[in-house]
C-alpha cells in the first residue's frame, strides 16, 4: 500500500512555540492543521517535509469571536484551525455568513470535513492532474515543474506552473472582502483575502513559509448578500472544477456594488472585475446578468488539468455565473 | 422518493416460503459470512501477518512500449533490510489465463508493454525499505513507438507489441456467419446501421489485490499462497507451471475477496512474485497493491467500437443482423480471445435473429490489459444493440417495448449461432417494468429535459466450457456429516462478496432439513476443497449449487436408509425438516438429524459424500462455438428515468425500474443486492466511468486514483425498483439462474435511450458525459446531426468467414466452410507431438 514516509511530528501549544519550531526546522519543516491535504500529498511524495508542526493544539487558533462584543465592530473573527464541520454548526456563522457555511459544507466529504480546517482549505495546495499523482506516475511523465521536474505539462512552453486553485472557501473569502491575519517570526500583518493568493501554481500564496494564517476576519453582515455555486462531477468527494462566488451590496433593489470571484479556473481565486462593474447600478435584470456572465466567460481560462473537458468548463462559467446571480436576485425579490 | 424495494431480511429460515415446496430456498437470509464481515473479524489477504514476514514491492515500467536492455539491481541489494531482488529472468516461464494467450511474465523478460508493467521486485523487512529499494534499481530501456488505441493498432501493424497474434497488432480476428445475411437484408422493409462506442472502465473493488507466499523448504518443498483471487484453481495451475513445482506441492488459499467483479480472475504477477520471493528467502512474503497498481492490473472492460446493421420487416421482425466490433485489448491477452467472441455471442439470445454475421477484432495496445469485467464482453454489444433497436422502433413508428415483445426468442429453442435457450422470462420482465414505470403514459410524453428509456439484456449462467480444455466437472463438492448434527461442505468456489458461501449453506440446509447456520462452509482452498473453476461467468450458484445438491441428496439417502430401519417406516415416507427426520404420515414419529447421522455412521462409517457438475456439451460444433453456450440464460428488462439539463448537458438518473428473470431466487436478499449492485455499476459506466489515458504523454493512465477515476457515490445512485421474475430453468439448482452480472447490461442503453427521449439527441457512446450531451445539443441547435458518437469503423482485413447454417436451415452446428480451424489445429498439434 501507499505509505507515509517517516517524519518528525511536533505539537506546539502556543503560536510562539510553533513559530520557533519552524525557525529551527528551516525549509524541512511545514505547518499542518487537519492534514487532509498534506498527508496524501506526502504519501505521493509531492511534499517531503522532514518535520511536521501541528497547529491543532494551539487554543488561539480555535477561537471564534464575533458579532457585537464591542471588540470586533460587528465583524466576526474566526481561528484558522476550526474544522470545516465545526464551522458549519457555529450559530453566528449560520446566521451571519450562510455563504461561508455553504461553501464549507461543499468541501469533499463529511469525514474529511471532520478533520480538514478552514485555514487548511484556504491554503490548499493547488491541484493538477499531472501533479496529484504518485511518485512513480510522475516519474513516468518525467515529472513536472511543481515537483522534481522542469516543465509544465499543461502548457509545455509556459515558464510557470498552471496548477489550479481548488479551494471552495477561498473564492468566498475573496468575494466577501475578508481579511487574514498572518503571524510570523518578525511580527504579524493583516492582508485582504485576495492578496493572500498569487496566480502561480507553485508560489500560489503570498504567505511566507514561516508565517501562520492565524485567523480570518469577516466583514459585518449588513446589506450584502452572497452565494457560491460549485461545479463538479459528483455530489461529494470532488474538488471544484469551477466555483462561482457572487456578492452584491444592495441599495434597496439596486445593485450598489458587486463582485464575482471564480475558483477552479486559475492558480488563485480570480476576481472578474468587469463582471462586478456591469452589474453595478442595475436591478440584476436578465440583461445585466447575461452581461456579467459574458464578462466572466471571456477571461476564464480553464486548462486541461482537472476533471472534465476544458472547453465545456469554460462554457459552464457563463451558466454558473448566471445561476448564482439569479439566485441572489430571487432572494432579494422574493417575499420574505 | 424512497420506493426502493427491499425484502425484509428474516433471521431464521424455519418459516418456509408460501406457495413453494421450499423451507429455506427463496427466503431473504442473512449471509453466512455477514456477521464476520460487518464486525471486522473476516481476514482478508492484507490482514494476514506471519512470523518473520517480509514485504514485497514491484518496480513498474515508466514506458508504454520499450525493450529492456539492462537491469542493474546491485545497489538495491546493498540497502539494509533488502532480502531479495527479482527480475524477469528469475521467472522466465510465460503464463496467461487462456492456453492460447500464454503471453505474460511475472516480471518483464525483455520488453515492457504498458506504463505499470512489472519489471522487478524487492522483498524487504518493511514496505518502506522495499519502496526505497525500487529507486535503486537501474533499468535501461530502448523505446519503441507506443500503440495508443485500437484504431492506431489497425493502422500500425509495426512495431508489434507481441510476436504472436492473428495479424500485426491485431491479437484476434473472428468472422462467423450463420445463414446468408445479405439475403436477409434484401428481404427487409427497413435496413439500418449504426456506429457506437463503449469506453473502457475498471472494476474498482474496495479491496486492493493482496497476496502472501509461504514456503516450507525441502524435503517438504511446499508452497502456500494466500491471495485475493476469484480463481484459486487457475492460480494453482499458473504457480505450478511458472515455479516448476508439482501441483501437489502448491496450495492456494483464496481469501475472502473485498470485491472482484472479474478483476481478480487472472493469475497475476504479484502472486507469482511473492511465491518466488518466499522460496528464495525462506520467509513469508506479503504484497498489497496500491490503488494505482490495481488500475494497472486492470483486466477491465474493453473499449469497444461497434457497427451494427439490422434488417427488419414493418412489424419489427428481424430478418438479418451484421455486427462488427473492434476491441482495445491493452498489452496482454488475458481473457481477450473469449472477450472478443463475447462481443458477438449473445445478440441472438433475446430477440429472434434468423441470420446473423459477426466480425470481431481485438487489438494489442500499450495500455493495461483488458479482460473480464462484470458482463464480460457483452455490455458493449448490448448497449449497441439496444440503442440501435430504439432507433429502429422510432423509424418504424413502433413502441420500443412492443417491438421487443413481438420478437422474443422462444424458450427451449436454439439460436442462429447454436446457443441452447432454456427458460426465457424476458417477456415477463418487459411487462413488469413497462407497468411499474408507467411506460405507456410517459414515453415521448414527458416535458423537455425529462426522459424515459427502455432496454433489455441476457447473460450466461456459467460458461459452458472451462478456460482450459478438459472433460472433468466444472465444480465439485464434498460433504461431511458430523455426529453432533452439523454438516461441513467443502467446495473450491470463492467468496467474493457475491454470497457463494451462503448458497452452499442454504442448499445443504434445504436438502437435509437443517438451518443454514448449522452448515460449516470450507471454500477456495486447493488442499482442502475439490476443484471449482472459480467465481467468474456467473457460474457458481448454478454449478456449485447443482454439485452441492447432488452431494446433499446422496447424504440424505444414506441417512434416510438407516433412519427408516430404526423407525420401521418406509424410507420414502421420511422427510427432513427442522433438524429432524420424520414420518410424513405421523410427524411425531422421528429422530433428530444428529441421531440419524449417528445411526448411519455406526452402520457405515464416516458419512461423507461428493457431488459434481459438468454442463452438457454445447450444440454448436464450429470453431468459436465454445464462447456463448451456457446451461441457462438470465434475462433483464430495464426502464431508466433521466433528468437532462439542456443548459449544461448534465444527466441525472433519479430512478431505474429493473426486472430480472433469475429462474429461482435462492436467497431473496442476495438476489436483490446483486441486482441493485449491477444497476449501480451499470449507472457508473453509463454516466462517468472511464479508463482515460494521455495518448500524447507516454500513454500514461490519466487518473489512477479513487478520487479522479469517477464512479458514482451514494448521491448519484438512483432509486431502484426491482422486480424478481422467477421462470425456473431445468438446468439450475431448484431452477436458479444468475443475477450478478446480467442486470448491469440494460442500464447503459436504457439511460442513452432516455436521454434521447428527454432532449432529442443520440449519445451513441458511453459514458454519457455532460460534454457529449452539450455538444450534441449544440449540433442540434445548428441543424446538424443531433448526435454524439463515433463516425467510422476502420477497414479490417477479416479472414474468410466460418459459415455455419442456422438450425432452421438444416445445419448440424458444424461449419460448412472456413471453420476447419479446430481440425487444422488438432492436426498441427498431432504433428508437433
């Protein structure tokens, strides 16, 4: 059977201790939370850390503060190591951020959500079906630039890796304008969600390897609404081959502001600025929705490295953006 | 929702089944191994740990087609913990499941034929060390052009993948003609031809293959192999041959299989390798394949391109049929010759086909070998035929159900290709699903996007011939009665989750008036059990069942004789029930079963009997007549309801109605489970399963993982409304026929036909993926042919046809011309001797 290689497993009790362990471990060390991404990758030798530092014993990373406790100005702050299953049952989340709960519940399977964490899903390794393979398989194609090789098999003339951002929760965080608090050995910083990600399959996070994604800060629930639609082959297990996160700030029945963020089409969650722009000022008429869908369709550039045929996936961008926006309109116009 | 019909499972069989003479047979019974399985007590092959056991790993080829010019294992041997390294030259004798395709080596001798072909093996103190050692083995390859698929093989006879086969890279060519089809087409009112493609898929058993070898050194010189195999007898033969051991010095124990579906029916490299490594090291050696390696073992569904042409009268009566198939066989022979014949054999057993022509070709390609997957070679042509008939019905303006009902093959008849039909319940099956689904109201009447489709099928209940030619029984049973009242039944059959152990217990219990849980079942051990050929071709219930009934009846007669003397009652008045033997005229007068056994044992010595089963000879005598004959044929009819989203092409199947003629249900719960399981597997093949390769990247398997090889989850599974039709067959045990494979067959064509009903496009290819539906819908919008499917069948240099007159044209089942192959081969063999 496929076996995990030997490694040293460390269990710090504080953030400070975790950071120090990472400094000691150097490039051989990695942080892990639920491990549902890292451990299978280690079995396949996609990642070969010698020291694995678990964040699951650090109480600070499990906390949820929220609502109107006076400290967070209506925002909710959630620790990165809450599991996706736990997240989905936090009452304030279900009330204030149903879109986050919905996205979290679409991740993989119940069993994996019991282990997998919010932070883990946000930092999920980019995926590619030339890369998510065993060592022997990758050897048979002479490896790829993401691990052990020199070429990107998806786009052989490309200087960069095209592995795909496959998180369900990341596009939602970007579309909501969430912020992430990163803590490193030299201090901490808060970055907008969209800035955590880079469009490069290898360096897909702007987070430094020795930084820890400590918590996620969600804007106060007020006059905005958002939804997330996921395309995949099956109703469980599968990563998204397309995720559509749509966000609208309403001014009565008019769109005051809008954002569309796509998952599964680039190495990062991809905001389609043009789509948001064409929606602003409209009442989400069919024409406006069609224009936004079209705007999302054009730059969406799926490549042949996930499930399904890439031209069909591109076609589906239009269909899924449309469906997401129609849902938001329906929710606004439907009698309460 | 929620009308999935489930029989209530009763704990005891003592109640009897109303309206039948049976007490046990036909009830919904707990399987004899169920408790052990659900409580984790069952020992699968990977659960075995022997003292001082080593672990083996296989080094596999990274190239699809290459010559091995050098292998250097010296570095691997120096790694601490490594105990032995093997290469092809350590096991140079070829093997293969069919005598005509002995084309495999335990480890590649001089050539590799697919990415994943085993090249070297390591035994080490741990799996980690064995894995690390693989990287230290240096293999030098000289690359050859890979053959990527069947069409590529037709176009490129060179470089040859094997140095045998009918022509270039075509492994097998078949050309059979039963009557003059051209004349049949001339007599037809409508002649239609269609091209269809069935993609390859794999079995996906939950349990990965695993094996443990153990060796008692001389003077014992005895090898024991535990393996998750469906065919311990054939593995026994392969081990004896390749390891050059006397068969008496080889013991194969088939551990319970965590699913097989045909994927564990061949002797495999890893079985021979752990055996050899055990012999070399003197220590037990285990191997458990990774999921990826299971994809490389494969032996799954052949990707098959098909062309079918049928002539019909205005009323739908078939005048002639011509069927062509091209199978992508992968790198080795496996069961492929039989698979090729199977793509042409069973077209004739559902609807009357008076004249029939079949041309089949199997290509060698540089991919994992294809072989028998549930339905072996018949789901592909069944898909083609049932979609083709749906189109014919539409062209004739006939209801597809009516069209089929009008031309059913009569029971107790011979087909054009000389298959002997016994009981035939297809008509009853069609009527059940038509009524249950509301077919008449729904067909062509549902709103756009919703559709309903119908298809039928038939399958063999056991192959009429063994894999290697011999005149001995296909199944043997020994039975021992214990003086405590228990009975032990011994049979070489293999429990792969299908319930074959339970069948033995149920049948013995029925005959001897016991409870199935009184019976100890010992199976799948070549030292302990008489030969059964294996769990393949849906043969076990019928063949071991008949053997088992014979052994039990012989025991019953012995026991009855002595009970009659003791009770002073005529033997024919004694009945066996509820663990007693009693006078039917005076039930109070009797003995317990244990007392009766004691009497018999005191008088005769140990009470043991045997039973065996050999199918009757097939009616066809031409070359190729060996594939298709069966003691009995099961029948199925299926209606599928689909939802097709025209915006995306995504197809969902909310419900399937399926009726299956099982002859006689032995265990109602198992029958229901097998039918539902078949529907599940058929649904996966219909909608998503695909052995995909990157033709332009070294012909590497695209997705050898459980995550990316898409198979339906519970969420995709449809509701199933099951109707069990019982049309007892005189050849079956108490009339039973198969139910483990046949019900898969009608599912893909029923779904395809329903998609057409829903959105008016023909998807002449499975899996019916959203992309294909979407493309076909686009074509339809543009006014092009509303279809997705293959557009040509390549020119193949067919050999001269073997011409056999159908029974109604005065034939005797032998070939009139062209079919002298068998005699020729025999003459050749005689000369060689």
